[in-house]
C-alpha cells in the first residue's frame, strides 16, 4: 500500500509506511528527537492544520520551543517571515504544502533549502496536495512527509501515511513505537526494542488492514489517471468556480493565481455553515471551515455542469436563509 502512494508522491519502494492518520505519523516523527538541547525549536505556520500544531505544542513539555508564523490575510503565509524564523536553533520545520482553509500552495523547495542550510529537518503535510497538485518528495529533498486518504487520494479514513528519507532511517529511533517496528516482530521479544533496519522501524502497533484494503482502489485509479492530468483539469475548474462565485457576489478566500492555488476554492457565503448543511442534505459533497467559508473541491470525476449547479444551489439556499433571518428579526 505504501508503494502505491510512493508512486503518486515520487518516493521509492519501501519509503512510505501506513498509519491510522496524520496525527500518529507526525507524532512518530516528533518522538525521534531530543528536545532538551539548544537546538530545540519547531517552526510552523499559524494556518497549519490544528492537529499538527497540537502535537508540536505537546513537545514543549519535553523542552521544545514552538514558533508559528502568522498569516496577514488568513489566506497566505508570508514566505520571507517563515524563512527568517528558521535559524540555527531550529530542529524541525513543520509546514503544510497546501493550506487546508484556503488552498494556498507554499514553496516547499525554498522552505526545504533554508531548513537544510541551518542543519534542521523538514516535515511537510501533503494531505491537501497529494493527488491533485504534483509533489515529488525526492526532488524536493524532503526529510519527512505525511498525508492521508480521505481527500484527494479517494481512499477513506484510517489510511494515513509517512514518508521518511531513506538515508535518515539508521539515525532515527522513535519513542512512539510498537511490536511491528521490531526487527523480528513475531519473536515477541520483551527486551529493549531492536528496530527494523528499513521503513518498518516507523510502524508501531497492529495496522488497520481492512482500512488499507478499502483505500487501495483509490490509489490505483489515481495512478491510472495521473496527477498531472488531474492538476490541469483542476486549474480549469477552480478558475471557473472563482469566476462563477465572483459573478454571484461571493468573496473568495483562496488565491486567484492558479499557480498558488491547490484544488479547493473557499467561498465566503453568508450563513455558510447552515448553507453547507443543506447542501450536504441535497447530496452536494463539500464542507465548511470556520473563519474561511464553504470549501468546494472538484476532482477528476467532477463534471463542468456541476460547478454551475453548486453555485446556483448556494444562491438559492442563501436566499432562503436570508429570508428566515429577516423573518426571525
């Protein structure tokens, strides 16, 4: 299963291990390091996914110092501020490739270069990019990457993954571990763990085999369609969505420049949460994020006419909710 994902994200065979979710994968990475020294800084962005930030801040009890770079517009992250925050006291840089609220694409290449210049390591959350935005972990020289299958990989929950750069394997011994990470797991040796020499050293307890089987078809289909083809269609459809939204008078909380935009368009619609609940009831598959709006995410299977339909439906529901609000007042 990890090898199927590896083909999508540019990793090699054996370099991707499967986990229940990104929280577990990020925690495994954080457990590999000594946070009590001078080099104990974690640099992240204020718009990183909350789970990642929760995990970083829990490391503070072990001596870590967490620095988050704020957004100035709640859509983008000022790259110069982020790069400046990465210094010789930084141990780990943890960033999202694509911001989950706004779909803003960060420059992973520039972030990785700066991180390695100061002798630190970088972990990228590629959940919101893998499967719709081309990403090659080897070409980017990423140290770690995490993601999941609920969104663009069409694999459902319980199928998270962790990429670790191959040459780092011998240097890392996670504290968050388990019997499957042992060199000889079926020996059930009760002594100190003897870590597996390969990527299995980053596993822990019994894996979610049924969830992985359920996810397999999604990876295989994406491999056939091709991420480059998905990206081209995504740019065309998200650009069309933005035009339709602006025509309808809805502010867009995603970058207008397609080179800076992932596969999602976030619309600031009045009573957005209530509108989203009604859209879901009508079988429009999208979601709502507080402080951002309604996230619409066309994928390779989305028809062009569905873009017009969702905006028309939002307008219709929004008018109804406005009427109800006026009546209540």
